[in-house]
C-alpha cells in the first residue's frame, strides 16, 4: 500500500500548520517588543545615514579631485614630451578648471562648518588658481623654442656675429696672400693662417655637436667631454692667433696686425658667449619647461595633494564620529536582538524536541538510505512519520531512487560514447587499447589499429553547412560499423577522425579490411538531394612491431595516415622512414654541408617598397633548399639543422655572399636597391664575422650602404652586451642593421637605445588584421611613432592587400613588404620583376582584402 493511501486512512496532521501557529504567537510577542524601540532607532539611523551620505559625497569629490590631479600631471608630461600630439595642454587646463570648481563647491558646502576646514578649502582653491596660472605659463614656454632652450638662443643669435667675424677676417688675410697683394717673408705665415681657419671651423662644429647632444638629452659626462674638447680647440686657436700676430709685425700687410687683434677679440667674445651657453646647458635650467616643472608645478601639486590629504583626514575624523553614533545605535539594537533571541531560545527548545521526533529521525533514515545507495549497499528500512511533509519526502526518495538508476546508465553511456554517431569516443578507445595491450602481452597475439581521416571534409562543411557534415559523419560511422567484425571497436576521435581497434588481426587481414572500407566509402552518399563522394585516408599500425604503448601506436598511425593522404594511396602501413627529419637527422646534416659547399642551395627575393615613392627600394633574401630525396626542406628546419651541426656560420656567409652577388647584378642593370639578409643569433658569436663580411663586400664591389643585416628581437637580447659590441663593429663598417619581427619579443627599451640599429621591422602578426582589429592598429601606429621618435626607419611586413598599404602610408611607415607587391622569386625572375616595376606600383591593380 502506497504512502498516499496510508495518508488517506490515517490523515496525519500537517507539521507546517503546527509551526505556523507557534510562529504567529511568537511574532505577536516580538512585534510588541520591537515597536517600543522602533521609533527612536529609526530616527537615529536616518540621521546617521544622512551624515554618512554627505561625508561620502565629500570623499567622492576629493577622490575625483585627486584623480583629476594625477590625470592633469599625466597630460602635462605628455604635452611636454610632444606638444604636436593630441590636445594634452587643453585637457590639463580643462581638468584644472574643473577641479577648481569642485574645490570651490566643497568650500561653499562647509562655509558654516569647522574653521580649519573652511580655511584649508580656501587655501586649496588658491593653490589651484596658482596651478592654473603656472600651467598656462608652462604651456606658453614649451611652445617658445627660445624660452624652452635658452642656451640655443645665445648660440643661434649672439654667437653668430663674432663667429662670422673671425671667419671673414681669416679669409681676408688668406685672400691677401693668395691674390699676391702680400708676399710673406715668413714661410710659416700662410700655413698657419690655413691651420687657424681649420681650427676655427672645427671649434664651430664641436660647439654644434655640443648643442645637438644637449638637445638629445645625453649625459652631462659626455657634454663635459665635448666642452673640454671645444675649450682645447679654442686655446690652440688663440695660440695660433698669438703666433700670427707676432709674425705680422714683420710683414708689410695693410691691415694684418689690426685684423689679428680683431680676430682674437671676436674669438674671446665667442668663447665667453659659449661659456654662458654651457653654464645654462649644464644646469637644471637648460630646459625651461623642466625647470618650471621642478620649481613651480611639482611643488604646487605636492601642496595640493597635502591639502587634499588634510581634508580627507578631517572627513575621516568626522566619519568616525558618525560611525560611533551609529555604534551606539547598534548597541541599542543589539539589546533588542538579545531579548528577541531569548524568546526564540524558548521556542527553539520546544522546536528541537518536536523536530527530533517528527523530522530528524525520519530524515536520518532517508540519509542512511541515500548513503547506502551511493555505495551500492542494501538500503535500511525507512522510519515513518505522522507528518504529511515527511511522508511525501519518503515517497519522493523512493521515486528518485528508481530514476537515478536509469540516469546513471545513461551518463555512463554518454561519457564513453560520441554524442553525434553513438560510437565509442577517444576515452573508451584508450581503455580498450589498454586492455588489448595487457591481453596481447599475455597471449603473445598481435592486434591492429586503424586511424582514419575523411578527405576534403572541410569543403563539404563549407559548401553544404555543418548540419550536412554531421549527417555525413553519422552515415560514415554506420558504414564503418557494418564493415567490421562484432569484436572490433569503431570509435570517433573528434571532427572527421575515426579509429578502429582490431583484436587478433594480422597485417594481411587488415589490408583486406582497409580495401573494403575504401570500397564502401567510394560509393556516393545522398545529402540534401545531392550525391556526395567522400574519400578516406587510413593509417595502419600493428602491435608490437609498430609500438608497445598507446602513445607510440597513435603517433605512428597518424604518421602513416598523413603519408597515405599525401600520396593519395587510400591506406598506408607505418614506416619509420617516413618520419625522416628525426630518423635521418645525421644524413640531413651531411647533405646540408654538401649543399653549402656545392652551391646547391637557392635564394629567393621578396621586394621592399618605399611607401612615399611607391618604388622598389630593396629586397629581403629568403633561403630555399630543395633536397634531392626529401624535396623542399622548410627554412626553419634548415636553420635548425645548421645551428645543431655548427655550420650556421658557413650557411650565413653563403647567404650573405649570394645576396651581395645578386644585388651587384641589380646595380649593374641600373637598379640601385639594397638587399636584406637574416642573421642567426649564433652568428653574433662569430668573432670573424665583420672581417668576413668586409671581404665579401670588397669581392663583389658592393657599398655597405646597400647591405642590411636583420636579427630577431629576442636574438639581440640573449647576450645584449656581446650583441652590442658585434653590432657596433658592423655598424661602423657602414652596414645597416635592422630588428626583425619587432614587437614579438621582450627587448628592453634601454638596450634599444644603445643598439646601433637603423631600422625596425614590425612583425606581420600585428599587420595582417590591423584594418579590422583595433588593438593591432594601435600597436602598429604606436610602434611607427616610437621608431621615428628614436630616429629609426620603420619597415612593415605582411602587406597583403590595398587597404593595409593605405594604412601603412597614412601612419608614415617608411617601407613595406608583403604578397601585395610580390611573392619571393629567384634572382633572374626578380630582376625581370624590377624591370616591370621600374615606374613604381601605381599602375598595378590594387588587391582587395580576401573575403
């Protein structure tokens, strides 16, 4: 008899009704007590809440002022860095004005409050007014180059007169002798005049170098060295002038002695003016904006921050007082709560006793039954209860028990089977292979594993849709299941990849089965009213000849499958020779050495375009190796082999020499463009690299200006100290140096400043989607600006359609390369390409972004 039938006979009372009655009685008592305290507590709470709200608003205002102050400082820094970029000065003025309004509003709200707070708020408003005036003055100063660099004004205007006076006077004396108006008695006079003229021009050049380095913000040690060098040149010049004055006392020159005194006077005046320039340049006043920032703006912002902190401290003190008031109110409420708790304790005592009898014991029996169910033990008898709710609980447990058994079976099937085809999944296949490995090891019996992949399945998905692809996969699964034996396992590993485990099957039998599968799947399938043919590639491995564990068997089956797919043979047994790169590393290394020595390698060249002129300005040399047995070897594998075998230096020199040879041929044909060659990081450890490259340049009569050596960003950072020394040597030869794949590594900007590079190449991973990806666009634009600010040329890679080229031009990139201009070509083909593109690329039809 069911629980509900017993309910109808015995009609137990509702536990809910009993507790509702008790709860209502207790509620009446509690409400009566609460009403006694309610009015006072609510009034106090409202007062506290209003005060806290005002304090929070004040805190928010001060916090907003602090944030605006930081943002103001940041915009001032950005403006000082480059006034031409953005509207940072206007933003800073706007933030200061906005903060000044907030401060005055704060002071107005507290005009009747604490005197110290009112005075501090008024002082803060005054400081903000002063800051506004200071920032305005700083802005005007930064835009006035003479005020910005006071030393430059002296050098540009004051020093020009005496400087030119010395030059003119020396030229007059030299012209007097050269024209024959004076035939000097002393043979020393004319050479000494020429030497003095040269010393004076060198002094002027040294002064200009000093000013240029000062503007470039080089260290004061370097400036001191240059100033000392200038002083030495000037002293030597004055010594020569003094000697000239003595010589002219014996010469019959019309204005010789007068002119020499004029020269000495002008030279000393010029040097005195330079000392003024130096005094300014080597002090903290060499930049007007920096001096203003240090002496005015920064102290003002510090004072503002201090005032804000004082106001925040006062607000915190006020808030603590309000919180204390709230605490007292809370204490009163706590007293009320404890009273209520006492009443509830009495209620709870009776509640516990009744619950133990009518609820806890019956529920404990249900819990024990659930635990027994979890461990698959026999469930104990359930304790009945005279309450309706517990009776329904027991009935629900019994119903759940039956449904859990059904769902457990369904979950086990789902965990081990593919949802689409119903076949065993990868997890179940691995379990069965593990079992088969144990069984075959004991019985010494082989077994076979098929790994299969549908051919051209992606095309079917793309043309007919994924729904049609799912139908096709289900039909293929059915065909495979019908083709194999009952003891075999057909599994779907994911996508269009299937596997078959064949216990106790030899090689010959598996070959027959593979042919049967190929024959079956050659028959067209009908999808959406169309007949679709689908092929399959099968890789076959056997235990134990092809592997003794799951990992090796699956890896080798995968190699065999892709061999069958490449060779279009339908199926293929695993052959260790197919994995040639690992198995034949030693022979490949030997072949590479022979290829270098016998000149059996090849170079292809990809054009580089000058963005401004739209003409070819260079080409990047790319290595190609066609192995007589294994076909094309990827460039990265070739480099890996060379580095592993220690032949990377020979390979790099072969590439550099061949590239120079081709470049010389382009020049002979009238195309004066440069060639770029990639260096391995190991090349930087070759102490003879500079000399060997110099010998090649001499051999092919190629100017180092037309050679660019590229090395990756991470390559330079592996040993930055040694890299800088090697690259400095190459740079001093006149060779251009470039960082390749810039942005993909983790180079330090500190080292970037020290490296003697001319060019950075932005990696194509940031370029290919920059017309549709805002993050990539920002990275590319920022990198171009960074390169130009550092005085570097910027080359952008990966230009594959017209929109990317337009963006590269808009952002001011110097050079570009990519498939939009042409794919890598052999030397003779590239020369023909140069002839066709002699007039630039404007005449070519622009490629659009692929759909």
